[in-house]
C-alpha cells in the first residue's frame, strides 16, 4: 500500500529530524515499483501531471494522519529547540543550503543591479524617479529582471529535472503573473486607476514582481507547497528560502509603509503614485536582503553548534 | 476566575455607557459654551432704559420708516449729535499692534518705525489714537470680523446653528448703517461679501486662499482707491488688505517682504488722510479713518490661537481733530470697536455687543452727552446680562451683593460678577440721576461728573468682563471631569471586553497552539493597529481632512490579510479541492475567497465613488463621471441598485431554515416596498422637485410608514410565529434534547429574520433618501456587509467574533466616507433632509439628516443582528442570562469599546489642540462628527441589544410553555 508505506517512511523521517513540510520529498523518494504515485514530483517533462499527482497524494495523506504528523513534528521541535534542516538522505536534495558568502554575493549582485540601474537613469538617460516615474521604473526593472532571473535560476530547486533555461523561462512567466498580482493588489489598496497612471502602475508592478515573484518562480517553479510555505506562511527553511522570502516580504511591507505619506498635504511631487511606494519597496527589499543574510549566517552558525 | 453574572455585566456596561454620556456632555458644554444670543436688531428701544418686565419692547412697525426718518429718529432719541459723517474702515489682515505701537510701553523697533513714517508721525502729533485691541480666539478672519461688527464674542456652536448660511444674521453695525440709509463700498477680502450679502453698493472682492500672492491681492484693493476717495456717494468704505497676512504666512514676522508691505500700507493711510480727512472738503463731511487688524500673528506667521502675539491686534482711529489724550499703549478689547463706532455715528448698539465704548474718542464732548453715551452703552449691556442671567427674575436689578467696605469706594462689592455688576449699575444710575438734577439746578461740580463717569466705567468694565468670560472661559473643572468620566468608561468597556474574551476563548494549551496562534494573530493585531493608526492620525490636521484614505487603506489591508489567512488555512492539498470544488473543505475556502474578493473589490469601487476630503476633491471620481455622462447613466445605476437590493433581500429571506407562509408574506411585502421605492426613484428622484412636490412627499411618507410597520411587526411577531409553526411540526417527539435544538433553531431563525429586516429596511430607506448618485454605493455597502457576515459564518472558529464585529465597524466607517461625507460640515446634505416632510420640522428633518449622513455606520451596526444569528449557540447553556451575555453582550461591547477609544482619544487631542490654527475649521467640526458617531453607535447597539434580548426571551418563554403543554 503506497500510502501506508509513505506514512511509515514519513514517521521514520520525522524521527530522524524531518518536518512535515517536506512530505513531497519523501513521496518522491519512494521506490517506483510499489506505488502508482511514483512519478516524481518535479519531473518537468510532465509538470502538470506530476503536480496534480503530488497534490492528491498529499491530500490523501492529510486526511488520514495529518493531525498526528503535526503533533509529532511539534513535539519534535519542542524537544530539539530548532529544526535541523540539513537533508542527509541524499537523492533530490530538497533543501539546498548555500554558504553565507554565496548568499551575500548573490544579494550584492541584486543590490548592484539595482544601484547600477539608478546610476544609469541619472547619468546616462538623465531621468529620475520623481520627474519621470514610468520610464525610470521601466529602466530599473529592465536591468533588474535579467540579474534576478539569471542569478536565481542557478539555485533552482529541482536541479536534476529542469534545465537552467527552463528556470529562466519560469522566471519570465512569473514576472508577468506577479505583475498582474501586484497591480491588482495596489489598485485594491487604492492606487489610482486611469490612462495617465497605466504605464506607472504597469512598470511599478513589474518591478515589484521582480522583487517577489520572479526569484520564487525561478527557484520553485510551480510547486504549490513551496509557494504556500514562503508566501502564505512565511516559514522559510534553508538559505534559499530565506533569500526569497525575506526580501519579498520586505518589498511588500516597505511598499505598504511607503504609501503612508501620500494623503498628507505637503504638495511634494514624490507623494504621487507610485514614487514613494517604490522608494518604500526598494528600502524594504534592501532591508529584507540584509535580514536574509543575517538569518543565513545565524542559521549556519547554529547548525554548526548543533553538529558539534 | 469567577465569571461575571449577566446582571452584573449588564449593570457594568450600562454604567459605563451612562458615564460616557455624562462625560461627553460635560466636555461638550465646557468646550463649546452656548452663548444665549439675542435675536433681532436693536431699534429705537435701545435709547430707552431697560424696563423691569422681560419683554416690554413694543413692536413698532419700524420697517415702514424711511432710512432718513429712522436716522433722524435715532438722533432725536439719543440726543447726541454724531461726531462724524463718514467712516473708512481699513482692515489690515494680520497686522500685530506691536508693529505700530510697540510693546510694554516700548516703541516698536526702529526698522518697523521707519517702515511706517506717516502713521508714526500721526501718532506722534496726536492726530491718531492707537490701541492694542485684544482679539478673542479663534484668531482667524471670519470670527474676528464678526466680533468687530457685532461686538459679541462668538462661540463655535454658532457655526453649527447656522451652517446653512454664511451670512451674518446677528445684529451688527454694518446692518445698522444700512438701515439708516448708508451707502457702503467694500474693497478687499470677499469674506465681507459672504457675511453681508447685498449690503454693499459697490464691491470688489478678492479671494483669501491663494496665500502665495502678496502683491496682487492688495493691488486689487488699491487700484479703486483714488476713484473712491474722490467720489462722495458713500458713507462707509471698507478696505480689507490681505497682503500682510500672506507675507506672514510665507515668511513669518521678520520676512523681508514685511518692510515693503508696511510701507505700502503706510502709503495708503497717508493717501486717505491727505485726501479726505486732512483736506476735509465740506461736501464730503467729517470722515473718520479707522485702521484695524483682525488678528496678530506668531513669530512664524501663523495665527488662530490665543497667544499674545496672535491676539494683539491694532485699532487706530485717525480723525480730523487733535485729540488731547495720547493713548498709544492702552489696551482695549476688539469688541469695543462696535459700540464705539455705533455711538460715534448715532446708530443703536448691536444687541449682543459685549464691549464698552472707548471714551477718549468722544472728546471733545459736552458733559451731558458724555454721560448719555455711557448710559446708552450701559443700558445695552444691562439688557444683555439680563437676558443671559440664569435666574428667571429678569429685570429686577436688586443689589444682592454685600458692600464690603463703604469707605473704599466702588470696588467694594463682594459676590458673583453678575451681582456686582447689577449693584454697580444701580450706583451709576443713581449718580447720573443726581447729576442730572444738579445740572438742572446748575449746581453741578466737576467732581460729580467725574464720579458718575467713573461709576459708569466701573459698571461697563465689569459687565463686559462678565459677558466675555462667559463666552471664552473654558471651565477646567468641567473639562477635566468630562475627560475623566470618558476615560473611566473607556477603561470599563475595554476591561469587560477582555474579560468576556477570556471567558469565551479560554487559552488553549500553549504546546499545541503555537502554530495556530501565530496564524491568527496578524488579523487581530491589525484590528488593534487600525485603531492606533486612526488615533495617531487625529493629531494631524491634514490627516483629519483626508481621513477617508486611512480608513480605506487600513480596511482593505485588513481584508487582504484575511485573504492571506484564508489561503494559509487552505492546506497544500486544498488547491486541487479548489480546482474541482467538490469537497467540503475546499468549498468552504472557495466561499471565503469569493466573499473576500467581493468585499475588497466593492471597497475599491466605493473608494473611487467620491473623491472626498479637502485637498483632492478636484480629481475625477465615479460620481463626477456619472454626472458628466448624463442622467441616463445615473438612472440606470439607480435602477440597478434598487433591483440589486431587492433581490439580495429576497435571496437572504429565502435561505431561512424554516419555510412557511409567513416568510412568503414577509418576502411579498418587501417586494411591495421595493416596488414602491423603485417607482419613487423612477418618478421623482433626481428631478429636482422631490422636497417640494406634494405627491413625492406623500409617496415618501407612505414608504416610511410601510417600512416602519413592516420592520417592527416582523421583529415583534417573529418569535411567536416561528415557534407556533414549530409546535405543529414537532409536537410528537418532545424529548428535551430535541426541544432545545428546536428552540435554538427558532432563536437563530428569528434573529436572522430580524437582522434581514433591519438591514433591508434601512437600505430601502436609504435608497429613498440618498442622492441619486449614492444609490449604488448603498447596495455595494450592503453586499460588503453580507459578504463579511457570510465569510465569518463560513470561517468557523478561525475568525473570532470580535474581529468580525470590528471588521463590520471598519467597513461602516469606510463606507461613511464613500457616501461623500467628509470631516467638514459642508458635506451634510441639508436639502434632502426634507424628503417626505410636509411642514418644516427641525426634529424630523434632523432625524432624516442623521439617517442620510450615518447611513453606512448604522447599516454595519444593524448587520450585527444577522451576524449574531450566524453564531453557534451553545444549547446546553441553561441559564438564559449567561446565554445572553455570551451571544449578545460580547458583540455589543466591541463597537462600544472601539468607539469609546476613538472618542476619548479625540477629546484629549481636541483639548491639546485648542490653540491650533485649525481648531475651529478642522478639529472642531471633526469633533462634532465624532460625537454624532458616538450617538449613532449607542443607538445602533441599543437597537441590537433590545431586539436580541426580546427575541431570545420570547422564544425561551414560548419554548418552555410548549414543553409544559407537551408534557
């Protein structure tokens, strides 16, 4: 029985320090012979099928024993005070851990991309965010998107199943989907609607999407569980999760706070949509990157301590 | 932890509410003193002594008199020859008296002195009399102009009582001048034109809001000057120069523009003086030039408060004669200008004047005339004090104060200011009489005159002080006790809320709920954050003006967080369930997602409906688009919203658990009312004849009656009808368990039915009352509130009840602004408050105005009944009191507590801001709204609480009776 088998494996894994969040990884590692659900999750040749299968698999699992698993995992956590993430079982390394220096480097590359886009805007094109918000935003995202996609596609989760190019393509798709998502969110929160704002909103949402959706899409693809974990629960595990989760949340929260000066009657041009929101988002993004670096450093050092 | 009993809880909550009401009324009466103003206009009766009876004034038909006749009548009655024929009133906005007269006996700085050489020379030659005229706060132009012309110190509530019109209705000298046939010319600030519409023969008004312009505003005044000064057809010329105030706003007192501006003003004074007063051509008559400023300014140029710099305004009288007194450092009150001018020009003193005349200006004058002007001023002040005196024995000015020491002269009275002033008047009147008799006998000495004048002065000073104190004093004790009471009640309500919250949601074991707790905290934290943000924003005048953005932003954020939470609770596997939503769990999530989508989208549409606030009203919004697109569009949206509301209503009624003929009857009657409203909307709304047309008001009254009867009838009858219906169906199996389940279902059904009735009744009334463009927002609001209730009822225990009720409250507040309301009094729809009222009734139209303005918060509060009906009621709760406390007390506490927090916070902020520039224009109107919101919340909670209590007790009573009959 596949399900029974998986559950028993799962329990074993739990005892050895795994959390229920990685149910699908265990499913993937079950042998193909004894289960109809043996198509690996991240076979990207058939991404949709594998995805659906994995989902149904999990839902079957859940109905039976989710409560138990939750309980167990909670107890495990309490005992161990912090979770051991390192996947030692081999196979598809689900949680890749990057060294802090690599994290720092990639964040620096993103930051430099951002800074160079600003530099280009002021010195080459002589435009700035306040006077020409739409064109400046376009310039920023045009420079930042390739940087982010090319960089994060290196860290794609399903290293073995999908090629680098595929990850890049996913990133581009994520850019569009994320832009729609962010534009909707901004409009719901009160961004002005109108033809004169269309370009600004479009470029702003593309930039926001670059900060939030693009890295996630490049790394996770269409894995609902990962997306759910990162964006709905904000529970990163492993350094890549931190690298995606914290800057994205930073950008969104920063943008939210950036909207605060807008109703004040200071009569400054930067109070217009979306200038101060962009500033807030960029500051939040930078803070998020810094925080993610700190988390990774802390994380690694605590792991070393535990290892000893 | 001992749980509260229901009685104790009710008593505590009621005590808190009573405390809140008491504290609020104490504060309001302390902060906004009500000054009993006399209506009407002074006429010839003011030249007669106030008689002993209250209303002896015989209403002579004075309107028949020709202005010239009136003028001679006044002169004859007053027996004073006017000293001047023409008046030039030059108002220099914002000029501190310090600039001209110096401070504390010191001359002004040499720079300022050099800037106004001509004026200084006039002062030095004693051609002019200058005074520091103390202005009362608020030191902004409009109230100051009122004070100068009426002599009264206005209260804020004046604005409320006539917010309909800006015209000055009180008795004032401009009106008095007009009555005696003066021709008047006004150049300058258009505030004068708003205050005195139609009184000016010629005028050129300039707007006072474009502060950056310091040159053109004054040029627009001065360009007419040469023409006006040489024409002889006017008696009063008003020049209002705004430039100096603008200079102050831009650069403060020491702005580099200040010197040139003062020089310009000096040139104007020189020009007037040389051309009219100095020359004194015989055909122009004797002209008096009065240079006044309405208020001063702070170092940085702001004004509005009550600091010395702001209240130190100028009064400079430049006449043709050398005066013997040089009074450059005397301090008068700004209100003294009105009686002085009135007496100088021989018109009656305005009725509500609280000032006393400036004696120096009347010199040289004959003795009996001097005493006569003092007497006239005293009579007028005495009339006013009589009218304002609290005891009803008006007119009997008995001296009740005890004379402390006869030897120490006039200052020797003890007692209240009121008693002293009447004693002083009697003294002065007696001295005047004796002077008169001696005068006839020609044995009068200078001492007699002096003592009479002194006595009159004493009385005038006392009475004036008494009157102005009543208007401006803020009784600290009253304010403090009011705030303390409100704070206490706020603490009580919050305490009760926390206690009940602990009882209803006992703390779970921490080991299991770490994860769960984290998930649900964000929404709860946000509920608190909304309050904190709103409270903090109240301190900023621009955020008070643009409050709608905050409510919308925070409410949308709150619902987006709920959206995230919903997705969160949808476990990984739920996505597939969502895709083929056949499973129960996924279905539930899907419903939740859909309701949140409905809420956020309609929130956004509502936000775009009216571009509210103050600063961005010119930006396009949906209502403006619709109005531009023409009436067809508005009409179709109107019809759409009426149909939407009716169909929502029918749908809501049809999902009731118990199907019976009663429900069908109710549905049919709602359909009936809906059709009536639809017909009304089609026929009358937007046609412009609503309020006046007879048929329209008849139809509106028909709808009112029908709706009120239907709603009350349904609510009162529902427990009886629904339980009787149960008797027939379930009589045979009456085990106690089934019985209690039955009872529960009956209660829930009744509550649901009443909640539906309330909400739709209110909505249908609103469809009738709101302006045509606002019908769609009403139906969107209804949809939002239904969706919120629906979301919470499908969210199980995930959404705590207090979060749900807070969300309803926030939706109500956000909707309040979406209907076009702002925090200024200007957006109150007065015209529509007369729909369906045949005769003018302040009470009825007030109620309708309240209903129109508070449509949205009230709808949200009424939605609480339906929300309560969706909650799980614990059938094992044997004690009806306990049951009531849990299902009714807790939700009712939420809006009370939220509102009390806002009320207390804003009250404290208002007190802190009492010297702020915008206290009267921004903060006080907002406070009125906060107070009325409190009234709205109290009313709504009262309705909800009484309905739920009635339904539950009636249903339990009926259930027990049935049970007895069954067994």
